[in-house]
C-alpha cells in the first residue's frame, strides 16, 4: 500500500495481480488498483481529471489523461472519502504507475494538483 498527501488530499493505493485476467505465457499481465482519496481540508473539493504515467519495463511509457475517474467527478466534503477500482494491463512482468489528479476547491474555485504516489505493478514470482 502506498500513501501520499498533497494539498490536504490523501491518496492511498493498493494493487493486486489478477492471474485470472492475465496470460503470462503471452506476456499479458493484468493488475487491479484500488485508490482511496480523502479530503483532509476544511473546505469541499471536486475531482475534475486524472493524468497517468504508465511504465512497462519492456515497452514505451504510456500517458493517459481524462475527465474524472471511472466516469465520475466526485465531490468530497471535509473528512469524506471516495474509493474506486480500476485496472492496467502490462506486457512485461515489471512496471509502475504514477500521476496526479486535478481538483477544484469549491470555496474559491481554484484548481490544484494532487499527486498519486508511485505504485509498483509486479508479477508476484518476480518478487523472489
């Protein structure tokens, strides 16, 4: 589990290798990641967009940007959390993801970035 706090928003990431969705012989490795974001500010915030850097050790890096997460742009009041799960397919046994979310402070409408800590995507047998 990886955790980081930026601008009063805490991001926690947990990853899981999915053997049922992977085809190791064909170099296809699927991972789920669960992200929990918690607003630790004394004002309400809204997640607007995401930007990801995806590193796959045998391939070119991939950049992904888009509005919201899983089709949502959650609003978090002080102390509230939002959790979602998504996935990533790699074509090597070792990789990682990192990135940031763009949030809006709903009190003054200012935008700010919240960083997602680097999280590893590693096929479990490679950990030995």
